[in-house]
C-alpha cells in the first residue's frame, strides 16, 4: 500500500473519531442546556423531554451512519454461506474512502487475503482430484488388463503365478488407497453421489474381492449376518472404509480367521489368529509378512470422522483386534431401492 493511501486511511480514522466525538458532545450540551432550562422553569417539561428525545435520536442516526461500512462488510461475509467467497468485493481500494474507517479497511484487507487463500486451496483441490483421478486410475487399469493377459499365458511357472497374484493384490490395494485419498481430498460431500444401498450386499462383494487377493494365504474370511440394514450415503465411501478395515485385520495375523459381523446399525471386523506350526511355515517366515503399521486404520479413522460414522477399536483377550463401525441412521433393507439421489 502506497503512502498516499495510508494517509487517506489515517485521515479517515481521525474523521471517524471526530465525528463520534462531535455527536456525543453536541448531545451532551443539548441535554445539559435543556435540563438547566427545565430546572429553572425557563422551558416547559414537554419541551425538555422533546429536545432530549430528539438529540438522542439524532445521535443514534449519526452513529448508525458511521457504522454503515461495518454493516456492509458483515453482509458480504454473511453471503458467503450461499456461494463461494468473492475476494474482489473485499479489495480495500474498492471501499469508499469517505465512509470507511481505517479499522474497517484493515479488516477488509485481512478478509481479502483470507478469501484469496481459500480460493487457491479450492482450485488446488479441484486440480488434484481431477488429475489424480485420471492420471492414477488409468495406469492401474492398464496394469490390471496386463496382469489378466499374463495370467492366461501358457507355460507360466508357479513362481510366475504367485508373482501375478502379488501384483494383483498390490494393484487392488493401490486402487483402494487412491479411492480413499480422493474421498478425503474433496472439500465438500455435496458433489459426491449418494444412494440407498444394503450394507450386507456391499460386504459380500468386498469379501469376495478380498478372498481372491488372499489366495495362497492361510486366512479365512467369514461373514456373520444377524440383521440386514441399508444406508443412505455414498456406496463407494462405505466400500473403501470396509476394505481398509478388512485389509488391516488380515495383515495383523499370519494365519487364522477374519470375521465380519453385521449387527443392528453396526458392522464389526475382528481377526482370530492361530499359531502356525513348523510344517505350516516350512521353518521360514511368510514372504509377505504381517504389516502392522496401521496405515489402513488411520485412513479408516479419517473417513469415519468425515462422514460421522463412529469407529471403535478394541483389543480383546488373546490379542483379538476388533474394529466396530456404528451408523447413527440405519434404514430397513427391505425398502432399499438402489438409485442415485441428488445431493
């Protein structure tokens, strides 16, 4: 900001204070004079009350006029809830120098910088989700197609088949990770497609996909359904959340059983480990190894916080790990009709 504009702001500050001081000084003098005149019977009581009322109203109107710039700024901020912030409307040079005080100009300058940063964040979020969605999903699709073609090759050795399986597992895990990151990167859920879906059906699909990836590992996947219920929301988000919990449960055990339980308004994922024998392991550790860094749980926790689906993590006797998701608004599964609903 140049010195000329700074001087104008300083002048506005003095003018504002002078105007307020003049208003209250004149009001005080008028009230004092008319009160003295009333005490010495130089003016009737009706005139005293009338003058005091008139000066009070005039002082209030003058103060309100000086506050007009603050009211306009407050209206601009209040309108942000109906759309994206307009940073240009808060540009300090666009404010009236005659009616704007220096403090108001300083507040507008700070809000202008704040809205500019928000606009930058929003643009980077849109660029990231658009570019990541295309640039990461396309190579993964090519990798999956190439793996399918490679698996059909004649004369592929057992080692080659195991390598293909590991690559498929890594590709599926990368897909789930990309989906989770894109979900968490979006600023608002308003643009996300929502539908009414049955939780049990989604879990059946996720377990079928997980069984393919667990081929060759001594880990069993089971689904226990005591009830069926539906949710209104993003099927993709629920699928990613459950996949992260199932994957984490599988990685925490060398061999055993992973149980997915569906209860009233709740889905629980628990693992039941069994101690491997020397014959099972062949005297050597498993090639893949159990990954216990908990990265999947960190993503699941963030998705849980984002969509208000409380996630509860427990460790029972025998080092049995349980992840339980609660859904505040479950719907009856019988009335579920899958279909996209506008946000």
